C-alpha cells in the first residue's frame, strides 16, 4: 500500500514519529510536508494529500495537525475524499469499516500521541465492510455529484 502523508507545524513531530511504524507495517508513503515546526497553513497540506488520494496516486492519506478537524475539513473539499478524524482505535476502525474513509486525520492536541500507533494500526488493519454501508457511502457520492452539476 502507498499513502500520502502530511502535517502542519503542530503535527510535524508526531508525523516524523509515525514514519517508522508505517515502514514496520509495510506501508510506503510520500511525505508531502511540512518539513519543520515553523508555522504553516494546514489547508495547503490537507489539499496535497487529498488530491493524491482523489487522483489515485495514493490509496489512502494520513494527516496530522493540532486537532485533526481542520485537516479533515479541508481534505473533504476534494471530491472523492472521505476524511475522518480518529481519536481512538474504535473511531479509526469504524471510519474505515462503515464509511470507507480514505484519509485519516489525527490531532496531537486532542489525542494522546502515545495512542497514535494503535489508532494507525487499527485504521490500516480495517477494511470497508460494504453491505448496508455501501448504499450509504454511495449517497455521499451522489451529494458530491449533485453539487458538481448544480442540482
């Protein structure tokens, strides 16, 4: 699996700490920034990751910022992206299983960083359940399509 990875300044250190875990899990990644703890604008990095996922250049995305929320909001503006903020193993697993989420957003100020490895393992270990959930995810795509066509 290949993913796109990015953080803002708040999430930089944790993004760097997650890289060995990703390698351990056999996950290739493109690190799209940021490159330090110097202040940056999180939407720029969320967009880079989301566009890679939407264009099929990455199977999934992983974002790290202060709360996870801003990154998820920005990423969800890109059609085809279903970004979810996860704060526990269960929230990560359910986002994948029920929502077919393809971008994980983590918040270093809202979730203890020592929990990140378990959350990341749960995310990448889970798969979309399909079934009744497929109908619901299809409705999300319908919303995107209707907004694009102005209906």
